[in-house]
C-alpha cells in the first residue's frame, strides 16, 4: 500500500496562493473588500457626475437643476450606505468564522 500525497497547495500568504487554494484555508474577501468599496464609491461618484451633466444638458430650468442635484446626491449617498451595509455584513460573517475556528 503506497502513501500517495496530494500536491501541495501554493503558499497561502500571497493573494494568488489564497485564490487558488482548493482547501479554502484562508479567504481573499477580507483583503479585497476595501478595494471593492473604494471602486464602488468612485463608480457612484462618476455616475452622479454623469447624471448631473445629463440633467444640465437637458436644460430643464434652474429650479429643476437644483432639485435634480439634491436627488442625485441623496440617491448616491443611499447607494453608498447600502453597499457599506452589505460589505459590513459580509465582514461580520468572516469575523464570526475567525472567532469560532477550531484550533
């Protein structure tokens, strides 16, 4: 009877080591969540800017531009808050996993 060992997993200390580790010993989500949040905030800011430019180019009148700007900013803020809520919920799940992991 031979002892056949599976090939060793790449070192899990690097991002790609964690990404291609089939055992899921370490997770990549905690390390990418910050980058994802920054990208979502930048995308939201860009979307708000484009929406405002489109609103001004439509020439609806000064009163509507101010109302539209307020609405765009409010929706952008609500979207960022929603994304933050989702990401915090995900991170809480990872913190629970860290604190309940058996040694």
